[in-house]
C-alpha cells in the first residue's frame, strides 16, 4: 500500500463523521416537544370545569355553613337571644341524660358496626374471590338481594327476632341490624378488591411457607387496605347518621343515639321547635363525619378504583 492510500484510509473516518451527525440531527429536531397551548386557551378550556365544580361545592357547603352560623347567632325563642354565643350548645348538652351520653351511644353503635362489617366482609370477600365451593354464586347473589328489600320493611321482623334472643332495646342489637344492611355493599366491595390482586401474590406467599390464613393477613390485607377503609367509612357514616333503626329498636331514653335525641329535642316544649338547639345538634352530628372523610378521602377514592382494573 502506498503512502497516498494510507493517508486516504486514515482520513476516511473524518469524512464519515459529518454524515453521521447529519443523520442524527433531524431526528433530534423531530423529537422536539410541541409548544403548549397559550395561557388564554388553557384558561378557556378549564373555565367550565371550574364553574361546575365551584357551583357544586357552593350547593353542598351552603347548608352546612348556614347551619353552623345559625347555631351561634341570636334567634328569638332559643337559648341564644342576646348576641353571638354557644347558648344553643348549652341547651343541647343539658338535654335529658346529656349530649355526652348520646354521643357515647352513637360512637359505640358506629364502632361496633364498623368492626363487625369489616370482619365479615373481609373474610367473605376473600372466600368469594379466591375459593371455589358449591353454591358460591347463589350465595353471593342472595347477599346482594338484601339491597332489593326496603329498609323499613325488615325492621319489624328484626325487632321480633331480637326480642326473642334478648337483644331488644340494646345498642348491640342496633349494631347487628345496621351490620346486616351494610354487608351487601361491603361484601361486593371486598370481593372486587381481592379480585384486583394477582393470584401470583398468594402463590408466592404459599411457596414461602404461608398458609391461606397467613397469606391473607400478611400479604393480601395490606394490599386491600384502601378497600377496607372505604368499607369502614361507609359503615361508620351509615351507623352514625341512622335514625330509623334506633327509633324502632330503642325504648330507653338513656340509650338513644344522637340523631334520635336531636329529633326528640326539637319538640320538647309543647311541640314548639327549638331551632337553635336543633342546629347545634346538626353541627355536632355532622362534624365527626366531615373530619373523618377529609382524613380518609385519599384512601376512599383509591378503594373505589381498586376494582376498576384487573390483572
């Protein structure tokens, strides 16, 4: 090979480099991000959403705000006549056995309902989602069929049944009744929560030596925590605000729940409605529900979305 050929071959990489750059450069320019829409167009697109959500927020918040303000504002015929204050709350606190007794009764019924609902729906949802047994679909449909029966029509037969077993006029009996009405939704919710979890997680846990019971508590329960929180929140709100079941099943005034006590408070003086004390009772009744929902709202939404996508 001559010196001229050697120089020519050594210079070839230098001549190829620009062509390579020329090929890469258009690709880089083609991958450039598009310019976002102008700020005016973005605002115009979001304005209907803001108006709709803002209007719905005002519609839902106005009654609560109006009730809270009215409970401390002066109103003729109430215990708060002169100036702003908490006279209506004093009336509520001193009504019959006292508001703290009714708060305890409501809290006891609500927590017992939540505990029973979570325990039964967790085990039932796990069984319906992971095991095969005769009559599985029929049993699940029978559980959901409770939703088709009007709530009030079952209270009288349940009252007779509770009277036979010695649970009439009992907070435990009220909690059992409320648990029964929460089971259809709770069982359905927990079943789709378990079905959204791949079965490979169960199999991997069993390969590591876990039994079905151990795999449930150590692996699956943490995975379905959003669904459990959703079920527990629904059960608490339903039990805390329920009026019909305590009205039918409770006869002792000292065992009344807070909604029933507020209803009786309305007409305590010759049928005249004490609006101030009633509004104070509504605020006390609504405040725990609002705080609990705000604290758990992220898990609540995740629980509803847990069964939307499977696999």
